[in-house]
C-alpha cells in the first residue's frame, strides 16, 4: 500500500474513533439537558437515547466495513454528515444552553482534517452566520442571550478552521516534496529505480492483449571511457542531457526512468513492439545528433545508445519477466553490434514447436538451468542463440537431413549447459586460467551431455554436445577423437562456436573484423576444424556481408 493511502487510512481510523467517543459525550449532554429542562417524559427521552445508540452502532458497523475496503465509503460519509447537520442545527437553536455550542468545534475540526481549508472555512462561516442570525432573532424578541458570545464562538470556528487548514496544507506540501525526492533521481529528475518498479507493476496490472505495455531498456555505449577521460562531472552532464532528450521525445506518452548508472528505461503504456521500436529509433536518432562535450574522442566519435525492447503480455507474463526480457534484448544488442535496437524474442518460441508434452517438460527444466547459467555468465545465453542461428545456416547450406538439423538445433542451444557446474569467478575470469581451472572448463562438454541425455529424445543431441570441442586432428577434448569419428553436427558446432567467440566483444578482448575472422578460420582448417565446413562457413559469412553492404 502506498504511503498516501496508508496515511489517509490512519487519519480515517482516528477520526472514526473520535466520532464514536464524541457520540457518547452527546449522550451525556442530552442527559444534562434533560436535567436542565426538567424533562419528565422518561419514555420519550429514553426513546431518543435508543435512536442515538442505534446511530452509534450503525456508524460503528459501517465504519468497520468501510475500513476493510477503502477507508472512504459513501454510505458512511452520508450518515456522518446527517448526524452533524442534526447536531449543528440542534446546537444553534439551543439558545438557552449556549455553553453546549462548544461542541460545534468538533464537526468543524473533523471537516477541516478530511476535506481541507477551503471547504471547512466555508462551512464554519455558514455555521457562524446562521448562528448569529438566529441569535439576533432571539435577542430582538426575547433579549435572553448575549450576542458577544455568538460572535466569539463564530469567530473562533472560522479562525480554527483557517489555522488547522493552513497547517494541513503546509504538511501536505512538505509531504509531496518528500515524496518527490523519494520518487525521482536527484541528478536527472527522472523517476528512480524504486518508482520505476511501482509504475511498471501498475501498468502491467491494467494491460491486456488490446492494450499492451512495452518496456525499452537503454544503455549508453562507451560511457565508462567517457567518464574516465573527462571526469564524472562531464559524465553527469551527459546523463542529464540524455534524460532531457528522453523527456522531450516521449512527452506525456510514456514514462522515462533512470534505471541505474548509465542505464535508462522507457515505460510505454498502450504501445506494442512495433510502435515501441519506432520510439526507440526516434530516441536513438536524437541522441546521436546531439552534441556532447568531447564525444568525438570516444571510440565511435559520438554518444550512442544500445536498446532492448520487450512487451507485456506479448513476450512476457509478469513484470519481472518483462524487465528480464528487455534486459536480455539490451544485452544482445550490445554484444552483437553497437548502436543496435534489439526486440526480444525467445528462441524457445521457435524451437519448441516439434516437442510433445513430456519433451516440453524436460526442455522447461533445462530452460531453468539456462537461466541460472545466464545469471552466472550473461555471455553464454546470447552466445548459444547466435551459435544456433549460424549452425542452422551452415546445416541448410550442407543440405543435412531434417533429423540432423533438429539435433543440431537443440545441441547448439544447449551446448554450454555443462558450464552450470563451473564457478562464476572462473566463467568470468579475464586473465589466463590456471591448470586446475582449465581442467574444470574441459569437463563442461561431458557434464552437459550427462544433463541432456536424461531424456531419451535427446540422446543424439547429448552426443553432439559431448564432442563439440573435439578438434579435427584429434587434439581437442574430452575424448580426443578425430576426423570423421566426430559427429558432423559436432564438427559444425566446433566451427560456429569459434566464429561467434571471434566476432563477440568481451571485457578482456575486442571483436575481430570480418577479414580477421576469415583468416583465423582458414588457419585452423584441417587441424582445429573440418576444412569442408570452414569453406561453407566462410561462404555464409561473405554472403551476409554482401547483403549488409547492399543495404
């Protein structure tokens, strides 16, 4: 529950308790009045008390129901209003017992707290005016009261409503300011990480197929280099300028947030993936055209954004899934190529189509392991998808059978699953592995095969995974088999796995150019790799490069 809702509920609870106590005080007042006016009709007076007690009971019950719901029930408010109108009228006309009018302060104070200064001053003024006019009438005809007393009580009613109302407004302003500071990022004036989660959760809750919500995760490229070169003060200026661009670009159609560090996010209610991508492209264009101090000295000569896009319920089923999907798409964009906008698509949406229910259950279990592995080493998951895509291109070029292509597809996707057994610090180590660490790393094909062969449907897939690090000349691992003894699918994986490692930038090495990749593959042909498969792979690479240039 939000702070403001909780606060209002607490206020209502105390007002409700106060009203119950106040009604018991009214009973005492009525008994006093009965004694003052020497009321002898006990039955009539007791009937009135019974009605009053019933009113108290009704308010109590309605109040309990009310606070279980939203703390502001209409029936409860109307009943209280009627009781107050009765009380105000009764006290105004009780000119013979003018001291009882002190109770008029109770409804005025409660109305001020619940509805604010303006309404309470109007009501206090109305009460004071009616009371004064009534007293003038009595004074003119009976001369039994003091008008000064009425003036003092009326003036105090207005003054107290004004004072409490102003104090409430000061408290409200301070509360709003504190809330703003708690909800916004101090540097960029965008909503902060915590508020981002709150707003996204609400958007997901009200979204559906007809009215989706899209999420764009953004990351500034080369920002660490910029910060190291020009200092954090200049870096902060870049962050502020990018935040301003986001606010200007999306206007009121979406919500921009600073997710953390050099990461931003856009929440786009009502946007599908297509429209979200258009917005991302617009943001990208504006950022790249903006002039930032010293930007020409960073690697690509300008400030750029990598962006990942996902949508609920199109690609995700929960808020957390949506964030994870957009983050995965962002990571994919950064590692495939800079300045790229990536729309999330789960590879499992494509490969699950030929499985029965039992097989899908097994694959779902492996998916969980892949997510754990992804958390340990973000590179591995995107790498597996890219290896699968490249392997299928080579397999189709080689005209493999449908069964071979199916086995290769699953083997490529799961080929590194054995790394789940390897510690995070070894997977992400930037320097050279120790002998012990390397021996552990060489175990992952066998571990992966053991995991996958648990389902009979994947026995051949497990065999491909086990041998995907065998070299063509027999110098690989774990079994040191060679030549055609290595399954052809495993030989394809050996080539495309190396290819993806060459073209992917890691924290400890840059990506290779196309010419460097072709040279490296040809250098390993006949020793590390099957030369025939290398020739096919090079053909695929050259064809894709030609298509890119043609665009």
